[in-house]
C-alpha cells in the first residue's frame, strides 16, 4: 500500500501552483497602442495554459466505427483577465489595437497581418520565479475585449475585464518539433 511519503516524493517541487505565472503581451508592430508591457504583466490576474486537441477521422467498417487521429483542431482562443487601474492603460491600449485593425467609425484599418499580429507568452513559474513551462501564442491579436460590469452591489472590488485572443498556433517549451 502506498504511503503518504511515497506520494510526497513523487510530487516534485511541491507541485506547480496556479497563482505562479507571468503573461507577456508585446504590442504589434504596425499600431501604436501605448501599452506598458511590464505593468500589463503585473496586472494580469488570470489566464490558462492552452488545451491541445487532435481531430478525429471516423471510418466505418462492418457496422463499427474506427477512430483515426486526424488533423490538429483549428487554432483557438486564449483568454486573459486584467485588473483595471484608474488610468485604464491596458484597456485603452487594447481598444486602440482592436480599433487599428478595424476602426469603429469608418471600418478602415491596417492591411497587413504583420502590422496587427504579435506573439504573446504565458509562463508557468516556480515559487522562486524560475520558468517551469512556457507557451508562445504565434500571430495573435485581441479578438474580444469584454465588458466591465458596473454595479452598486460591491464597494470593495477592483474592476476586471477579460480579453480573448485569436492566435494561429502555439509553441510549448520542452516539446521538440
């Protein structure tokens, strides 16, 4: 029978912690958005490591279904949650980015994807800030900047808002390609 000491010996480093992460949002090359990368990293309150998924090709043979690994599922979205400070720096920058892609007023914007897409990074950290695992989201841009709910119900809460990012693919560290 397994002992608690066996379990502890197999949980290296005491386990990865959900609150030990760093997000790096790099502004796009073709749109001046005024984003402070360092502050943005500090004010990111939540995100997730991405899901991986392969498609399935179903073959029918004599009344049975045979599942064969198919193509990788389409690129996904990645979500980040930010604290909103009183200068609205992150939200304003992301709205400028989104507007630079397709202007609110006249539907104009930059034409080249290289002007509005950039690479984003999330890193899982150890308790001493050592990077345990990283994911680079290639060719990303802000797809949705969520609403900020305003309410009289809570006097002690700081505003947060979510941003959904569209990316082409991601590259995880520690996985050879």
